[in-house]
């Protein structure tokens, strides 16, 4: 999976970049069809904002979070994305033609 990280209103250091790549890259274990992830990190007044957008076989899943700490925001957004991926995967599995009863 290709991960594109964008920092708004601050300079992204290597420590934070590695942390985001590790956390977002870990989402691959839940679904194999992930093609690309876009992560936007930013500051709004006193809060840190994280937005994760992932392309999953034609569908786009998005999660947002904001808090006082950037790593805490990343963790929370990744947890939200994990739930969305699991829900998307369950929907895909439940729509098989064999499961439809006539």
C-alpha cells in the first residue's frame, strides 16, 4: 500500500512520519485490497487534526480525529479506520450470490 503523508501548517519530522507510516501501514492486515492511503496532519488553533483516507477496491473510507496530541489523534483515527475497514469487509463478504436464498 502506498501511503502519502501531508503536513499542514507545520514541518513534519522523521519521528512522526515513521510513526504514521507504521500505524497506517498496520491497517493492511485487516484487508488485502487497500491500494492507497492519504494522511493529512494539521493544526487548528490548539488542536491537532488527523484525516486518513484509504482507497479500498473502489470505495473510499475516511476517518477524522482531533485532540491535543498528534500521536493520540493518529491512534484514534487509525482505530476509527480499522472499524470502517472491518465493516466494509463484512459487507463485501455478505453480498455473495451463493448467500441469496430464493
